[in-house]
C-alpha cells in the first residue's frame, strides 16, 4: 500500500503540492502538475490502494481548495482504493 503525507501548513500553493505529490507517488517525469494530470494519475496510473494523509487540513490555503476537492472526488470514485485522512 502506498502512503503519502502532506503538511498543508507548509504546502501553500498548488505548485508546491504537485511537486510534493509527484515526488511521493513516483509520477512519471512528464506529470503535468495540474488538476487534469492529478486526476489521471490518481485514477489510472498510481499504484492502489493508497492512503493520503492531509496534515493540518483545517489550515489549508484557498489556493489548494480545487486540489483538495479533486482528492475528495477521486476517493469517492475509487470506492475504497484511495483513502484520505484529514487531521
């Protein structure tokens, strides 16, 4: 099982999140660093099952809201194969 962890106090931009996500999930070098690429990797490329720990979820910046919404949608779509832990 793949375990990823993100400190949302330190990742204040989408670019920072994508960089950290790519490094932790072994994305291919041509990962697009955008919402479409994130969705494609989560739902078709990344090894599953996986757990994403979103530390300091309540402190996230507004810039991350679309990313977090996409993660929620992907977790629902993947029916238990992708687990989000918000703390």
